[in-house]
C-alpha cells in the first residue's frame, strides 16, 4: 500500500476526525454519560456493581477494565519491545518522573489541598461540618476519646471517628496525590505522540515504587497512624489494567509478524486498530459519568470545592515536569510522557484505599471519585497543550 493510500485510508480519516474534534466528543460523552445515569439509573448501577473487590472495596470495575484493555492493546501491540530496553537506558526522563512523582507530588498535593480545603473554602464546606469515618485499623478507643483531629463516637451501634469534613476531603486528595498513574498514562502519551517504549518503562518503575512507598507516604501525610499497604489492590489493578494488555500485545505482535510479516502488520493491521484506542477512551468517559454523574448533579458545589485543588495540583505538577524536561534538553517524545505520568493519578487504587480506610460514604471516598471525574478531561487538555508546544523541544 502506498503512503498516499495509507494517509487517506478510512481508519486514518476516522482517527483524524476523532482527534481534531476530540474536545467536542469528550463533552458529548460526558453529557451522554450523565444523561444515561439519569434515564437508566438501574442499568448504570448494574454495570457499576460489576467489580473485583479486595477487602470489601471495589478495586477493578469490569466494564472499565474491558474499555481500558481496548485502549491499551493498540498501544502495546505497536511497541517494538526492543525499544523498551533502549528506553530503559534513558536516564534523564526516568529520573525526572521518579523525582517528581515521589519527592514533589505528594507534598504539593498536601499543601494545595490544605490551602484550599482547610482555609480558602473552609467556610463554604462548613466550619462545623463533620464526617464519620472508620476507626484506623487496630485502634480500639472508648467513646469520647480523641485521635488526631477526630473524636470517637457511637453511630448506629458502631464506633466511628468524627472528624472535620474538610479533613476527610483532604485525606482523599492525599490518597490521589501519592498514586501516580500506571495505566491511563499510556493513552495520554500515545495521544501526545510520545515515546511509548519509555512510557512503558516509567509505568513499570512507578508500579514497583508504589508497592514500597504508597503506605509509607500515606501514613506520614494522613497523620492517622501507619497506613496499611493495599498490596492486593495494587497488584490486582496493575495486573488487570497494565499487565494483561501488555502480555496480549507482546505475544500477538510476535505471532502476527511471524505469520503475516512486518509490512502487513504496519500497513493493514495497525491502521485498522488505530481508532480503537480513541473509541474505547470515549466509551470509558460515558461509563464513568453514568456511574458517578449523580454525584456531580447532587453535590455540584461540593464537587467544585474538591475539584479546584485537584485541578491546580494536576496543572502545577505537569508544568513543573514539562519545564524541567525542557531544562534537561529532553526530546519532545520523552518530555511529554515524563510530565504526564506525574500529572495523572491511579484513581482506582486511591478509591479502593479510601473505602477500605474511611468507608464508602466518607468524604475521603467522595474526593477520590472527584479525581475520576476530572482526570480524563484535564489530561486531554494537557495532551492538546503538548501537541501545540512540540516545537519548544529538540526533535
């Protein structure tokens, strides 16, 4: 197939239309998701209840996992895994993302959330507003006892910790801030025309680092005692969201190249597959907002108070990573994913941890859900920014 024919193939035209008007499609999918949740709440709740749970907390949404597989697979199958080894030797971008994710991001999230939720928006949230959360694991205190900023009370026959509501929201923000993305960032890097091999290396390193530092940083920043490491939740989510499409992509690429050859693989298979990532991304948006859209409608101001610090944190971390990448003279293909992996969050693990630690109806769990609602639109905005600033970097 000639280059001209490839450029004008139906799949290429379809992808071009999707990407050119991606903001419009995203807005339509968000609206469609909220509408679906309103007109067919039973259907949305049934889909939302289809989960793989750990300790009573939903860790993996099966419908979202299916969509993520179709988002990830076209990216994974594209990767020449020889380039992954080469990308792993790229010291600067790997060091940059690890430094930002673990030495900077958790602490800026804490500072920004305290500033907005604990001071600027405290009056709007309610200075006397409280939240009831689970007692920390292994803690058995008498009613009336204090623990940190909370007081032990009896609620419906169960001991609970009564804490200021803004602090509960703060806890959810912290859990988001210590969980860098290990799945969706592959999509953001792909859409921004980044180095897929390098993104995969950074995902692998962040996944391993999360297993070690998630509990340590969480316990330190939350200030409610040592945070139990959600090993099962971490491993399950990483296995389903990252490892499954990675293994499928690696072996199917190897098999197709052996049977059909490299030319057919590149000129036929990949061009048919290319629109799949964006279609799956848009479907994910519809599902997410059909599952959680009622929260958006019922608590619009609460969502706004939480969303503002989360949005600022995302932009600040992205800007810092992108600027440092330019100072380090990285190529654009390495700079874009290095900045994005810190900006985005592993919200599945954050939600599961907040439910396990504080309870399903806690303000902390609500804050992590807000992270889900703003993640995709904000990251797509940053993808567009990257594409418009490619010329600032060395080729």
